[in-house]
C-alpha cells in the first residue's frame, strides 16, 4: 500500500506541477498580451500627437516653403535666361499670388499655385503631354534636432525642388525632361 501511496503522491505532484506551469504560462501570456496592447495604444497616441505637431508646423511654415518655391522658380528662370543670353522665360506673379511662367515663341505656360488651406503646391504645365497630370506637392511638417521644420513631399518622398523645376522648364521650352 505504501508503494501505491507514493505513486499517487508522485502522480498528484505531477498533475499539480502541470497545473501550476499551465497557469503561469497563461498568466505570462496574458501579461505579455496586455503589455503589447498597452504599447500599441501608447504608440498610436504618440503617433497622433506627432501628426498634430507636424500639421501645426506645416501650417506655420507653409508660407516660408511657398516663398522658397517661388524664389527657386524665379532664380532658375533667371539662370536659364542668363545662360541662353535671351529672355526665354518670363516670370510674373498673378493677382492671386501664383507664378505664371511664359516661354518666348511658344503658346504654352506654366502656373505654380500655392493652396495655403490644403498645404499644396500645384504645378500646371500646358506643355506637358495630355496624359500627364499636374504636379501636386504637399507641405509636410517634420521633427528635427532643433524643433520642427517643413518640406515639400511627393508620393511620400521629399522633393528635390531644383531638379523638379528644371525638368518642368525643359518641358515648357519644348525639350525632353531629361538631359
């Protein structure tokens, strides 16, 4: 009978140990799941806060970004005219604050428009092929080491404004976009 009792105690201990390990595993799984949920919730809240700060920076710095765009367009037109040694492009500011670029000897024009409400810079170039759409750039705020700044984005990528304007001026002049 003593042997049976020892076997029973061993079996009871084994069952007890299995029960404890299963509960510990369940508790750890629940704890881990709760931690993942909390981390996800904090991450989502942090991302909403970051998005809010980026939007505020874009709204605040949008006019400065537009000034950079306008200055770049005017500078590139002037540089082109200086190199060509003729008045190839004429830049004019419209009453709405847009830039209108005309090419000498061609009926096409390019209009660069800033929508401050939507934080968009739209480039319409009538020399483009019919199937090509207008260039739409989005003013986006972002974090820097010293605070916040804003930049132009297209297709979720930062824009190389100088290269973009050069390509648009080439098309307006009747050249191919690439060299």
